[in-house]
């Protein structure tokens, strides 16, 4: 798995890891890469892709075999999947296709058994799509300040409020929604998580236009007296903050691995261009200034990869789970997204005018940098979380 000297550290990877990465690689090369420009311009991709991804095992990482999952899939599976998926060069397709990986864990870990046994197989098979609905128009990072209300009436909750920036919000079949169930509770107290049928009466969905991730469906949701069965509560009533927090670690690691993957794509596109492009009688790569820029990219990529691999290893060791690891996962996200920012900028610069043209991977990735630095925990929020975990 060598990438011009930027190879993964072989000590961490089993033959199962490699076989899985190969199957994802083949899937991406055949079913995604040839179409990303077309899908980006269209602002969507075919819904059939979910089932194709499910066939490769992408939907089942870390879930029980009884539901069709791959239970022994560790963080290295997540990392390899993210890197291989990134090679198509479209974060929009990637994020929408894989958003179930943050929409589904609350169902898997906290739903009642009969609900879990009904919903999980549908999602893992790629037949149904789940989306996470936490962010609201009035605030993103301040999860504790949500206003969407759920009032219990008999055996239903009546849901009212709005959610925004919801990935796969238009096409999802299930929303995992953060709601306030105790209006008098302060902050994180009084929040619950509900599994909402996205086709319920009273839900209005509007698509949002974005700087990047064009092929991804992103929606604003409005809930108007939506009825949700009480049996669809995820975890305990008023203890939903725990459900949300439980989800963040793997989400942030996945986003960090994704950012690394896109940084690598930028580097490879820039290197390829620099080896072919002739200026002043020699190749771009024969100019020291260009070589040094490529070396700076390679250095940041190597640093990021080493941190991600160490983090993935620690995530698999029960005795290492704790505040230090949460801090390191958050650090990984900041390091990886900065590496993506640096490499996207350097690649566009190296490609010159071509880097400004739609259709080059680096151009698209350049527009996707900021969403990676903001989504799933903005850089500033990560720093605050890191300081808390480190006890100062």
C-alpha cells in the first residue's frame, strides 16, 4: 500500500484489514470514481449506491453479525475505509453515503431490542438510510442549548422544532433526533434522543446549497406536531446527552481519517502534475521550490498518519480508554483537517490555473476544507474539549 513513500505502518494491519481495504478500493474505482464530476454537478448520486456499499461491508462496520454487520471491525477498518473512499475525490458522495455511521450507533447502542432488531438490518443492508439530527438554526456547537421540544402525550411524543445542516436529511428514512423533553432542566439535562420515521406526517424538508459537498444532500428540517411512539426513545428519557457524547469519538476519528485521505489525494494529484508539467525547460518537480512544497505536504501527511494509527491502536485497547484518548482523538481531528487545508492549498497552487478548474480533485477538495474543520466539532470546540480532558 505504498503511496510514493507515504506507506501505512505494516505493524498495525492484519490480512483481514488488507482484504477489506482492497474490496473497498475496487468498489470505489468501479462504482464511484468515474461518476463523481457528474454527480457533483447534478447535486446528487443514485440511491442504489447504498446497497452496493452495503455489499462491500461498508454499512456494517462494528455491528453484530446477527444484523448483517462485521463485529470485529476496529478503528483501523474505519480508517482504511475512509482513505479508500477519499480516493474518488468527492467528499459529498462520501459523507452522504457513509452518514449512517453517525446516524446509526445511537440506534444500535440505545434502542429497545425490538426496534433495534427491526431497523438495524435495513440500514446495514443499505435498504434504509439513517441521519443524525442534532444541529439547530439557533446554534451548532452548543449541543446542550437545543430547543426542539418533545412533549409526551399517552404513548407518543409530540415533536416540534427545527434542525439544520442535516446530512442526508432529504433522503433519509430515519432521523436520530436530539430533543428537549424536560423544558425546565438546565443545559445538558432534560435532553432525550428519539428515533423518528423521516416519512412521518408533519415533517417539512428543504434542501440547502453549500460551498462544497455538492453531491451530498443537506437539509433543513421542520417538525410540526410530529408523533413519535414512546418506544422509539433511545436510551433513558432526559439522559440523551450521554447518547450524543457516546457517538462523538468514532465520528471524530472517522472525520480525521477522511481529512487525511483527502489531503493524500491532493498530494498525489499535485505530485503527478509536477512530474509531467514542463516549465522553463524542465519538469515542475525539477524546480527546488516545487519539490520543497511537495516535501512539506508529504511531511504533514506522514505526521498525521502516524498520529491516526497510534490513535486507532489506542481505541482498540480497553485499558487506554479515558480522558487522554478523548483528547488525542480531538487532536487528531484538528491535525488532520489542518493537513487537509495545507495540502489542498498547496495542490491548487502547484496545479496553477488548472487547480482553479472544476473537475480537478484538488479544486473540489479545496472547497470542502472548511466543512471538515467545522463539522463534527469545530476546531475551537475541539481545543476546549482537549483542555478539559487534560485537566486545565
